[in-house]
C-alpha cells in the first residue's frame, strides 16, 4: 500500500466493527452537535463540569482500549514497535476525548446536573433567578 486511501480505511473499520461502526459514528456526530449547541447556549465552559467530564474520559479511554482488543486479532502483548504503541495511545486519546465531550454535553443538558451551577449564580437584582 503506497498511498493512504480513506475508502480502504473505511472498509477495514467496517470489517472490524460491523454495525458498531455506524453506531459509534452516529453517536460522535450527535454528541458534537449537542456540544456545539450547548456552547452556543451557555457561551462559556463550566470548569467544574469540565473536570468531572475529564475524569469520566479516563474511563472512556480505557473502554476504547478494551474495544480495540476485542475487535482486533492481536492483544497488547503483541505490540512490538513504536508504531503499535503510538496507535494504542491514539486509541486511548480518542476514547478519552470522545467520552469527555459526551459526558460534558450530557451534564450540560441534564437539568438536574445544571441545577447546582444555577444555584451558585447570584440572583438578578429584580429577584428573578
């Protein structure tokens, strides 16, 4: 393979993941859209929510590694060269970032999770929250 063809990569991913590929792609698209809408609505990043979502992102990165080990024919003990370890780090990073964005978005749209942040804001001068 002398050149990198995205259609071949898509075929490989479809072969490895099957219908799960489309589920994950749809979840990513839905999550990014909801995240963009949340940022447009709030016009800021909530630090407390961000830290909590980053902690959940660590779990998502680990789950991405578990999924990678399940769908591939090799395990972590088969990783020999630097490219293998870079790929493992990239899979972990993608799982971490994706699950952190999804967790931040879910916490932002959940009224129960937002209630604490709304209670911490000072009341308006006219007495309305």
